[in-house]
């Protein structure tokens, strides 16, 4: 049993809407919980990597398909990312099933998701600045962080305020900030 075997099975369970339970995962892989923890770390680390794998794939698909570049492209990218999260049944199931854990793993330094998403967005923004298509109102690292937080605001709205998540509001907020 390798790290990738455990990750792939856990990811399959997550995508099927099944709770990733470390005891059940160890049993399914015919290993002890201690061995599983040595291979993949804690449940939070494993869930963080699963969530990042989904986010990373979304990011890779989104930017090339965005309408335009510069501020318009960035707004399209952020709202597309929000739309992806809002329309993902496995993600929404996880958010409903474990809201506190989901918010901790997705919106804090407790997980790789926010750090890596911010880093990827900073790369994208730097490319737009270098190409002369974007005049950032803040230093790129700060702008990337703020744009990620704007996106998060419209993904987790239902958990935080009870309102419906809304990608169009994210688009409007990013457009207002960048233009």
C-alpha cells in the first residue's frame, strides 16, 4: 500500500459523497491506522490534499477558458472558481456534513488549499501585470490573497450568513476592485 493508493481511495470516497473515515480507510486498505497515519498524515492533511487536487484541476481548466485577460479575465477566473465550488456536489456535501472542518481546511493556514490557491493566483496576476494587461491596486501577493478571500466569501456564504452562494457577486466584487 502506497501513499497514492490511500489518497486515491480517499479521493474516490470523497467524490462519491462518502465521509473519509481513517479507520474505515485503513481497513479497506488492509493496514493499521498507525500505518495509514504514517503514510498520509492526519485526516485533515489528507482532506486538504484531496481538496487541493480538485481545486488545482479546476484552476488548470479555468484560466485558459476565461473571457478576456486583464481585470475582466481575473474577474471571470475568480467567479468561475466560485461557480466550480458552488456546483460541486462532493464539495457541497462535505461543507454541509462538516462545516467547521471545511472552513478550517479551506480558509485558514490549517490546510494547503488557501496557500496554494493564493500562490497560483499570484502567478496568474504576475503574468497579467508583466504583459501590461493589469495595473494592480495592491502588491500582487496581497491582491492574490484578497481575491481568494473575496471568492471564499461567495462560496461559504450559506455556512457563514445563511445566504445563497453567488458567483456573480464575486465577479462584481473583483471587477469593482480591479477597475
